[in-house]
C-alpha cells in the first residue's frame, strides 16, 4: 500500500495531508492511518480548539507526524487562514480529506423540516467542503501528486 502513496522521485519529501473534523471517529482514524504511512505529515483539524489539540497530542505522543490547526469548515475566514498557514509552513498540500459534518437530522421529515437546521447542515456538510476545495486546490496543483477524498 505504501507504494500508492509515495512517489519514487520524491522519496525524501513528505506528503502533506489535511483531514477535517478529525478529533474523533472516522477523521481521527484517517489521521492514524495516514500518519502510519511512510513520508506523511498529517494536519488534524477540528472546530473545537481544545478537543482538536487533545486529539493531535494523543497521536504526537505515539510518535506520529501530526500537527493541529483549528478549522470550522462553515467559516470562510478559517478556510482562508488554513490555506495561508499551509502555504506558509509547507508551500503545498498533497491530500485533502473532507470529513467534517454535522446534524444527522434523522428526526426530521421532508414535509415539515426546519429549514434553519437544514441550512446549517448544508453550510457545513456541502458548502464548507466545497469552499475548502476551492481554496486548497491551488496548493494541490503545486505538485504532480494530489488527492481529494470526500467522506
């Protein structure tokens, strides 16, 4: 599996992966799996600073190459800031895993749905990752290798 993620010409250059909504669940596990690959630096992101920092520390304490950035994908300023931080720190990005999501509103019916709840879910689950892609794609294009995974 490692061969899929490494480029023989760039063996000495670490891949940069960003995972949204990564302080628990699937996102946290994705960070673990990516960080266990050779030549991978993982940026764990979370809305909540304390929870994200705690999750990143757990993995750093195990020797994994993890850094934490606070990111709320429904906040355009957060999206712009993380892009600038990544460009400044790494100069590029290789992998984006859009995992952040909210409001599994299974209690609602289409006939009488609360559109404020629906709109909030759309802002985070659809428009947030879409906007993040728009901002991150220029960083992904800086190399011959890039991947976007939408969970």
